C-alpha cells in the first residue's frame, strides 16, 4: 500500500433509490476500512429503504424491491454503522456531494449523531477532476497531444473541437461505451448518427429539464417529479403545466412540454 495513514480510512459507497439527498434512501452500503498497517475490513449490507425503488434506478445498480424486502431498515443498522466508522477518516468517489450527505441524513433520521468535524474527508473524484481537468484544452492535449495556445478564441476552439472529435472516433471506434444511465452502446461507430445516439439521444429540451428514460418515455429530470413520466404528472397534477409555463423556464423547455402534452391529445 502506497497510501500513508495515521488513522483508519473508511472508503464507502452507497446505492440509493435515487439522487435526491433528502428524499431518497440507501439500499446498499459498502465500507472498506483500511488500517494504517494496510489490513482491511469490509462490510457490505443491503438495506430496505421502506419506499419503492424507481425502475430507472434499479436498471443502473441492479437492485430491485424484491431483493431487499427482507433486508433490515437503515434505522436497524444505523448504530452499528456509526460504530464501525468510529475513529476513521472518510473517503469515497463523489463522497462530498452525494454519499456523505446521504449517509449523514440517514443517520440523523435514525437518531444517531455523526460528527465529522474531527475527521479528514478525501474525495477521489475531486482529485481526479483537479488533476485531469475537463476542459477543451485538456481534451486537446489528451487526444491530440497538442497545446491549445489560443483558448477561448471561437475559431481556435472550433478547430480544436473538430480535431478532438476526429481523434475520439479514431481512438474509440469499435469499443463498447456506457452512458450515465447504464445504457450500453456497442460498438462505437464512425458515423454521426451513431455519435448522436451516444451523446444526445435522451435529450428533449436543451436545458435538460426533461429527458427520455431507458424505455423512451419522456420524464422530468428535476424537482419533486424527477424520473416521473411527464404525461403521468400532467394528468395527476394539471396545475404543474401552468406552473412551468408561467415560471422562469427557457422557451424551448416550454415548447417541448407543450408538444408532449399535445401528443397525448392527438393520440386519442
């Protein structure tokens, strides 16, 4: 082990019912506690979230309601989890923005205080993004082995983007690729239509307020109705359409919402 530790380091990851820190619940927690001498102790538990797991989430992590119906609730394992983490620093991938807030929320909901003020917290994703910046200049260096000397000049950026795209196709043609939802594209093709399928096929409006789910159904991608079918929401809560049409949403979003609403009317 190259990493030097003064305290035990607990690296943890959660699978959840969704991505809302307040509303969603843990369905699996895995903790690898690494000791300063390099020894490891691993604990992984399935959890009954007491709420249904949306199909979109199940298709990503492969855990369904049936799989956790007999598992303990988080409240039942909260104290045991906190004890296992006692005295350990914390680490994970995207742990600051998601896993840690969700874990703390679940512990507090179970009545278990969890003080992180004296712990060190390390997010491997943040290090990755800092060391491998996701900018056009970084992509140009990575794919084309060239330095973008005139960054933020529209013409230079445009030409560099073409070179990056050309190099990406050369590098990845024939390889499998998955998007964030877990959809698998095989293989990557040297074809603009195929590249569109990979990068933009789930898009409905440019602001990303609505997307197609894995079944091709338009769903909301924000707020209290995230991942719910648009038409289902509009039927059950007609005022939601008026709220969006009067709200500070882009005209493109409002137009697409109206198109979806009218598609139901026209299909009758």
